[in-house]
C-alpha cells in the first residue's frame, strides 16, 4: 500500500513504514540578523540561570539591566564577567540593599549591549558559572528576536496610552476612579 502527496511517499512493508522522497526543510528567510558569536548557542549546563527579553529600558538611553533576585548572589558590589562567544566583558554587579536592587552597572552593561548589537526583542540568557564574594561569572547567550516592527510600535503605543491615563488620574480634578464615582452618582431626593 502506498500513500503519496507531492513531497513524501509512505510505503508500508513487512519491516514497517518506509519514507521516500523526503523534501528538504525550508530555510528561514526574513529579518534575522547574525552577528559574530551568534552561532555559538549552546545547551544550558545545569548551572542557575535567568533570562531577559530586551526592552527599551535595557538599551536606550538608560542601559539598565537588573539581575534576577532568584539567584543567590552576594549583597555587595562585586566584579563580574559576562562571557559571550569567545569574548568577555568586565563589569560590576551591584547587589546592595533590597533584593530588587540587584543590577549590572550602567557603564559595563552598556558596553556589552552596544558591542553585541542588542535590540528590543532579543533575549539574553545569563547562566551563572561562578559565584563568590570576589567574582561572578555569567555565560551569556543571545537569541535574536527580530520582532516585527508593527508589534513593537503597538506595544509602545499601549505604554504611552497607559502613561497618559495615569497622568490624567494624578491631576487635581482629573478623572480618577474616586472623582468619577462621585461625579456620576445620582442624588436621590425623597
């Protein structure tokens, strides 16, 4: 018995199903951009890791990169190394104060982000390879996002609308929930 379509033939035999005429996989075409080091994506080694989808605040103009509070890291300023491909960047990890104040210093993170052409929508996986009070080492993998421009613009518009609504609510006489409810409440007279 034979079932066929234009690309693959399945033939039943006494030893099982035999597949003939396998079509090659399609290659991805589109906006994907590869930079030096991108071909070096490796499976995770089992060390603790976290990931970040790059947003505007991570790369423009603030270059702010928080570090996951889930990792057991020192509560101090510690030299750190970010490794990507065959290169490494010396930066500082700042773990002072509360757990939500863990981040890579601005200058070092900016150098890493610019050198590796990070864009909104890319993902960085930070795998903690070494952790001590003297030094942190992260192996970084960059997954290029290449989000469609229309999606990015829509997300930015949503953020702008949300900020505008928040500003209106903050203004005196603005339509906050409290003001709306009192202004729209009918007065009943018996």
